[in-house]
C-alpha cells in the first residue's frame, strides 16, 4: 500500500470512529465536536486523494478550533455537564489514533515532494490539534465542575 492509500485509510478509519463515537454520546455539545472531527478527517482524506491523483489539493485548514471553542464556551455558560464519563477510554483511544496519524505524516513528509511535504506537515499539525481537543473532552467529562468554573478559558488557547 502506498503512502497516499495508507493515509486515506487512516483518515477513513478516523472518520468512522468519530461518527460511531458521536452516535454513542448523549451530550449534544460533545456530539457536535466529534462530528466536526469526523468532518475534518473527510477533508484530510480528500487532500490525500487529490495528492494521489496529482490533482490540485484543496485547502487543508479545517479551522476546527474556533468552532470547538464556541461549543465548549456554550456548554460552560449553560453549565452543561456531559453524561458519558464511561467513554473516557474511547476518547483516549481516539487520541492514540490522532497521535499515530501525526507521527506517520511527519515521518512520511521526508518521502514526498517539497510541496507535498508542506501539506503533510500541516495535516500533522491538525492531527495534533485534534489530540488536544480530545484532551479537553476528557478533562471536561472527568471533572466538569472545575473545568467549567475556569473563567479565563485557557484550555484551548495554546493550540
């Protein structure tokens, strides 16, 4: 399997995992975040598909962070406490998938053209952002009272 086929399969698997996890999540805010993550994986899939076909590559920037931040702020303002702390292990598994994807893209960036290298690195950075979004979901589900009380909203500012 070539680099692009492998990357496309990873993105498809990620999309399917997020959609399945979303269906199992009772909290509407977290469900929306998981759907946004699934949609970002679809965009990544399309980028790799275009690269494989030597087509013009669509923009890789999913701008997911601002949307996720808004959802978290809404849950904070509404004091929405998520149900589903039992799903923490699934969120951690999703983090491992994101880490594996990021590591793969950074490793393979040295095996492609300079223009493609830039795209691989950009997508690796987006996977890192997804990892930290999941970290915030885990924190939010694990300790919603203290997470929600933070008035300075520093949870996602670093990324």
